[in-house]
């Protein structure tokens, strides 16, 4: 089973365009850090996203992100850094992230992400921990 972690934006946009159902077709389970779930429930999130988050599906698993003392993570927004920290702690195969800086950090940590995976190649990067 592929271990996949997501940041806020990919979930938010898929809900907004009505294609969130693509994720369980591609991945058995999607892990998200609690802070990402909080961002998706936040009053500033679109109504469709907040409604979807009232009863997330079973394949959408919310987990606490471990605290990590990594200077690369400090320059990211909280959702991105939590997604990468969760991905590292769980040895994720892929992180769904749309910000260039976050994708660059994920790549430097040897975690494939949707910006560098070609969206069709999944798996740990060569030499990954």
C-alpha cells in the first residue's frame, strides 16, 4: 500500500471542483496532519470544503504531525511543514503538495511529491530513508 500524505490545497481544490472522489481511486488511504484538517474546517475555507470536512470519508485519516526541528521546515506554512513532518515520520511514498517551496523541501528530504513525481510515478525516491 502506498503511504500518501496531503497538504491543504490539493484537498481543497479537488473538493471545490467536485473531483475529490479521484483520491480514493488512486490511493487506498490519505493521511493528513491535524493542522491541515483545521485549515480545511476554518471559517475562511470555502463552504463546500467545510461541509465535506464535517464527515470526512474513511480513506481520509487525520493524524497528529510530529514536532520536527528542521530549519527547512521553518520557512514553510504550518500545513506544508506538518505534511512533510508527517510524511517523514511515516516514511510516506508521496506527498500531495502544490507550493514550490514545500515541494522543494519534500524533494530535499527525499520524499516524492506531486510536483516532481510526474503524477504517475509513485514510490520513495532513490536513497530515501
